[in-house]
C-alpha cells in the first residue's frame, strides 16, 4: 500500500525473518498455555495451532493497517492469561465440548478486535499515557508471576490448575504423586540455554537455540509422547462459523454473546495498553512517532480476523519488536514478513513441531514471565512515596489472586485519589508564594544573565514549567527529545517542578541517560525539595548527575560555566 515505505526493503526483510524466528517458540508456548486448563490430550496441539494462527494473522494485519512502523504483534503473556481463563471456563461450562470452547475463544477475539477498532475511531489511544507507573508495574509483575506459577506444573510433567490459589495448594500433592525427571531436566536445560547463550552470541535468538537443541535431546530421553505438543494440523483452520469448522448445533447464541463481551472488552483494554506501551518503546529506539489511534484500529482488525479463524488474541510484543528493529526492520513490511515466515511454518513444517516437549515451552515461558516482573519497581519500594508503593502492591496482589481487570481498575482509582490528595496539598502550600510572585509580576527565568559568550553556543537551557508526574511524562519526553544535537551542555531548570512521582523520576532518569549517551553534560538548577528527595532516593543524584553539577541558584551555575573550556 502507498503509505508503506519500501526504502529499507533489505533491512525490513531481514528484521522480519529474525522476528519470526523469535516469535515461533513464543507463539507455540502461549498457545499451549491458553489451552492449559483443558484436560484432554488434543489440547496441546490445538493450542499450538491457535498460537501460530493468532501470531500470523494479527502480525500481518496489525502491521498492514497499524500506526507503528516497526512493531511486531502476536500473542503476549498478559493476553494469554486472560484467554486461558476464558477457555478453561468455557470448557467447564460446556462439559468438555471442544466446539463450544473454540467458538467462545473466537467470539471473544472478535469482540476484542471490534472494541479496539472502536477505541481507535473515538481516539482513546492518547489516554493510555495517564496510567501511572505503579499500576503498570504491579500489573505486569503480577502477570509475570502467574505465568511462572502456571509453567511450574508442565515443567515437571503435570497439568496445571487454572486458579492461582489451586496452583499453590495442589503443588505439594502433585510433587508427591511423582514428577517426570526427563521433563524437568529438559525444562531446566531450556532455561539455562536461554540465559547463557547470549553470552556466546546474540546473532541467533537464544529461545530458538534452546527449542531446537533440547527438542533434539528429548528424542533420546524416552520422553512420554503425552508430554509433547503432538500433531498440528497443516494450514489455516476454517472460520469458526464455516461448515467445516466447529459444530454450531444447539448453541445459545444470545447467551454466548453475553458471556464473551466482557472477556472481549478486557482483552481489548489490556491489548491496547500493551500495544501502545510497545509503540513508545519502538519510538524511543527508532526516533519516530507512532499514530496511537491508527495502531489501535490495525490491532483491532488483526485480532478480529485472528479470532474469526480460531487464533488467540495478542498485542504489540516488546521483545519481538526490539529484535526486529535491532535487525534492521524500520517499516510495516518487517511485520508482514514476520507473519509470512510463520505462515510458511504453519503450512509446511507443522509436522516437525509435534516433537517439541511441553516442558521446553514451559522453560521458555518461565524466562518470559521472569522478564515481565518489574524488579526495579520492587527494589525501589522503600525509596518511593508510600502512596506509590501501596498502589503497586495492591495491584500486584489483586492481579495474582483476584482478577486482572479489577486490579487495574482499583489501582487506577487508588492512584488517582492519592495523587489528587498529594497534589492538592502542594497547591495549597504554594498559594502564598504564588500570590507574591504574581504581585511582583516576577519572571521565573529573569536570572538567566551572565552566561559567558565563549560557551553560549554550546549551552541549551531546558525549562520545566510544572510537575513531572505520570500525567505529564509523555510531554516531558517530547520536550527532552527536542534538545538540539549541537548542545554540549544542557541545563535543566527545576524551579517550577514542585512535584515529581515515580513515573516522572524514571522518565527523568531515561532522559538524562540519553543525553549523556550523546556526550552531553547535564546540569540541574534550583531543584525543589520534593523533587530533590525523589532524585536522591532513586540515586539519580549523584548516580547519574554528580552533586557538583546541581546548583541552588542560576548564579552558581553561571559561575560553573565560566570555568568550562
């Protein structure tokens, strides 16, 4: 199509193929995880097929119609956790009817896509920026823990319960009943290879290396065939409403629609957040700017089609997107090439996948879950404001033990209430000083005099005109991104920054690191008490900016500039 650039076709093809290689084991693993709550030997092969179909269709159409140049889309951990809950519920409600399960999954996926298209049309994408860091941190960490707990069972050769509480309660009993030593050794070998192989080379994805090597080793271990994926049907499945598709006889369509709307909305909301966060990551690496509403429409089209053909829903995938960009992908062509690579696997090489042990895929997902957990956020719990720490822990625990959507909703409510309380306290405390400034008609930047002429051309002064918090982080990032390439010294003026939360502090940290990576010297002036507390507690000062590069007044900074050569 005309809007897709072909100027980087070689890089896009190579990036897309590389991303496809990384996506293959993840698509299989997430698909099998989604069907993990079904107690049937055919569940693994059906799950693997659903994962590949979802990655292929979503990846292609989200790239074709989306608004992020280099994004790779497919099944992700958060989306799979919701899909797994939906599928297990449909399996129980239908008393083991595979057709009912596939139709429930398909309709939820289609609703997900339709809601995402609606989100894009009503331009809701821009509001994702208002989700505070503690909510995202607790939510993603909770999902990481769920993924790890779910995969502990298949890595020892057992079937995992659906509920987290059941996973914890039943584990001792499962171990006592006996574990499969070959499955455990293969799963542990997978984890070790994924962690250690990048130290040898990063040119070949470690997940693919682990998948191939450990699968070959499993052929000599006498592993029970029940502990492998099994046969995967070749080719794309028929749409769920086709004559050759699942049986539609005796279905209560009104009840089915009512049952699948809420899971579809949950998938749409979570997928939109997951996707747009990945879009921001892609923008930061490629120095481009995505169209969030167009991206949501593209994701919606992809998820609706994936659902129609019995594939699991997905979103923009951070790791696969980064791999694509690092391998040369710069346009939507790379995402489509990634999908065509997976389609080739689906059409011609599915028979080889049947030998892959489930414990190998469990090992891959354990590393994925570990990577999702925000250890940095947990490490800083004692340093950040208690309100941020409280929100993070509430969302984390509710995600693991209650419900994902409820966790985000309650986390947002608590974060907003606590933020409004803190901000109103700050505003009330600044009334007197603000009135004094207005009375004197004071210009807050009127002290910018005395900069030596010989260094003026090398200096850029960045004014910050208000709080740096989760609601202003996007604007802050845009402002810092516009610092001229010619600047050798950047002075960040903090005089009007009377509040900074955890999201703002981490955004400041990233901006300073980006400047310093360009060889820029960063100076900071007139840092207000609360912002100073955050920057020092998180070791941004003096970890990134030495204390001697911070100044209580602009005059002190000017004196420092006179000593620059």
